[in-house]
């Protein structure tokens, strides 16, 4: 163990690409903290695309960035399972002591690369899928059919456990630890893979917005005479519930008569064209602005009266934490994981039922009508983030876990 005290630990961060979304910003904050603590950080960008400003941001904090696509190791935007081979080779080449996958898309190849090279891996569950809770039932039903086919086997428990492990290794390799960003996601994962229960821990996301980021020149100025609401995240209707937000906006304008409400959508994604078509279909062209992908969305969010997150499922939403840390009143859908672990309803934000556009519209209308209550919720939200979701707490927890692994 003493030899590690004088050794500079090399941490391999693995991401699919570099945009300005939650996992990318979290990875940047972690990398900055690891470098400050004396570690060497190598970032493997598997798909090799994204914002140049994000690549530059990692380099500026002292991170070695390896663009795997530019090295002709992996081509295209789909991460195939076979991608773990080049990742394993590069991890060995750069002398990584541990691999940390900070996005769901890279968990499989990171876990398999670690299994191949014997480099300890940490996988992060950044999102909870709606079917995750039923995974245990699905697995058990499969096992029942298998066991029925092998009646002569007496040690059913051992057989079942072996199949569980093989199924897990196929999807995740054999990580040293799995980190969940929310408690509910941890419980669901542990129910699906009970043999991993002693290797799963919760480390909530943390945020820190610097004065420089907040004071960066902003090219989007909102009309402060309007009641500005905003959403920041991936343009996905099924997961992020942007269709519900547009339905709520239609109710606000055409049924509630709140024609002063203006929505700003920050981000890009696979459903952007469908969302724009829906805006036109609902007659909301004059009340919606698409701000696109923003390396620094904070100056825009800061101008808004309310931040809305209508997601149907989440992990621990980074955008919600960032909006609260900016002192903006937040309204979120009370999906199974995420928002309810951040917001205490009617104290530091508002929770509304999932898939209920009318309840969402009423919540927004109430916030427009009650500016004093809106400010109270925003102030309490800022206090919640400072007390429970600081960036430094998150970074320290990850570094402590990494050192615990390396020094074993």
C-alpha cells in the first residue's frame, strides 16, 4: 500500500461523445477534481464526436483526451460490443489503474474491457429505465423455464445464480463497483442482480456553477416582460416528456388565457424535428424558442421565471440541480426516480403527477400568479443544492472510492 502513496494514479474516464449534457458536465467536474488531487486523467471518447469547446475544456484542466474515432479504432456513431477490444488496448497503453464509465452507453464496453485487462472498473447508472423494476420478474420467469427443463438438477439455487452472473457479465463485465446516482435506481438494480448488492453504492450528482460561467457573454436575451419558462436537456419525447410540456403550454395559452407565457427549449436530440412539428401543429410558434445545444446554458436558465422538467423517467437529473443552484423555481414530474429525491414538494419546488399535462399547466399558472411563493421555493431550492448536492461532495466520494480500489 505504501508504494501507491508515491505513485500517481491514472484514472481512465470513458464517455461516448462530448456534448454539453449532464453526464459530460459531471465528467468534466470530476476530471477537474481528480487532477487537482494529483491524479492523471485520461478521457476516452468512444464515438469521437461532440462540441469542440467541450474537448478544449477537458484539455484546459489537464486531461489527456483520446478520440478513439480519430484513431480509426471505432467508426460510426453506434457503440458495438466489439468496441471493448480497442478500449482495452488503449487503457493498457495509457497505464490506467482504474476505468470509470460516466455514461450508460459505455458501461458495457468499459466493463468488458476491464474484464479482459484485469483493470478495475466503476460503472455509473445515470438513468433508470421504466422496465427496470420488472427485470427481476423477467429473469425469474426465464429461470423457471430453464429449471423446468433440467429437473434432474438438485442445486437449483446455484444454477440460477450462475445464469444470473453470466447474464450480468454479458451486459456489464465484472465491475468492481456500480455507482447509482439515485437510491431508487440502486434498489431496482440490486433487485435484478442480488449478487451485486454489496458492490452497489449511491453517489448523488453534484453541481457547481462558477462565476465565470454565469457571467459569460450570452447571445440569447429573453423578453423579461413575458413569463419565461424553460427546459434544458435532450430533445426526446418518450423520456423527457416534451410533448407533455407543449400540451401544457397549449392549455395555458388557449384555455387558461395565459398568452404571456414563453417557453425556451435548450438542447438537441433525436426528436427535435417531431417537436418542432408539434409546436406548429399546436399553434405555438410565437410562444416557443429553440435555443439549440449550449455549451453554457446557465445565463439563459438564469433569466427564466420557472424551470420545467416533465420527464417520464430519470436518473438524478443534472439539469434540475443546475436550475435550482441558479435560484430558479423548479417544477418537475414526480417520476419513480430522480426528482422526488431532490425536491420536497411545496418546499423547494413543485412535483406534479407523471403524464399529466393539465396538472403541469396548473402548476405553471400558479407560479405566474404567485411571485412571492415562487421566490420562496427558488430560495429553498438553492439551499437544498448547497446542503445536499455539492460538486465537492460528489467528487470526494468518487475519489475515495477509486483510491479504495487502487490501494487494495
